[in-house]
C-alpha cells in the first residue's frame, strides 16, 4: 500500500510540472519556449525534492509531511511557547469553519462559471494518469525520479504539445493538448464502463 501511495505521489508530481501551463504569471495568451519549460521544470523539481537528495521518492513524501506538520503546529501555537492551549485550539477550529464556508461559497460560484484547473477528468490529481506518467518517467525502474528523468519527462510533454515543432508552445497548442487528453480520458472511461459481451449461445 505504501509503495502504491508513493507511486501516486510521484505521478502527481509529474502532472504538476508546469511545462504546459501558461507562462508569465498565468497569462493564457503568452507563448512558452522550450528553454522556459526546462527552467520551470528545474524549479518544480527543486521544490518537490524536499530532502534535497537529487531524486523524488517516498522519502520526499515523508519529509513533506513532516514539514506540513511543523508548519501546522507553528500556526496553532499562536504565542510561540511550544505548546497549544485550549484557546488556541478553539481559535483554530473557528478559523477552519470560516475557511470551509468561504470554500463552499467559492465552489458554488465556480460552478456557475467556467471550470479551471487540472482536475475534472483526472479526479484527484495523480490517479491512474499519474501512475502511467510515473512509469514512463522512471526509466531505470528504481521507483524514484531523478532530476534528469524529471526534465526528460517535462520536455517530452512540451514537445508533444509543440505541434509545429518550432520550439514554442502557443495558447492554441496548449488548448489542443488539453483537448487531446480529455478525448483519451473519455475513451478510457468508455472502455472501462463497457459491459463485457455475453458469451455466444450455441
């Protein structure tokens, strides 16, 4: 089970590589060069490599969890005395309730407008698509992704989107790539949902 979770985590990390995201702070009308995609991939790898050992594996997942726990404790310990009082805990609960309300309101508003993001046909980020990407990126089969493997996978995604092979990905090419992914996901769902054919009667 832990190995499967680790693979999902690494797959999700690959999906998060922003090589097909709009550059320039999210400008959807901007064109991205291959050099920019390579730089963004390097930045993402550095961010995901929590223990700075030059690879993405289960150890990074553990390190990230510990980092999140430390941040959460520091956030709860408002007065910084190394312990969490009942008042601090109650305040945390009130803050969480308020944020949940804000998120529900934002979600309702988003449903009324255009949906954004990488979720949708993938469900939770990662999933089956993440597993497949993990398998493709982990070329040496060691259940870890090196920086070189990460870069290679990121640039492969860029090259796949660069339809005219001019070293740039335009907003139109990004859109075409997203549509192609949606089509493949639809085909996979259709195959998965198709009932097995009944045996022929003699």
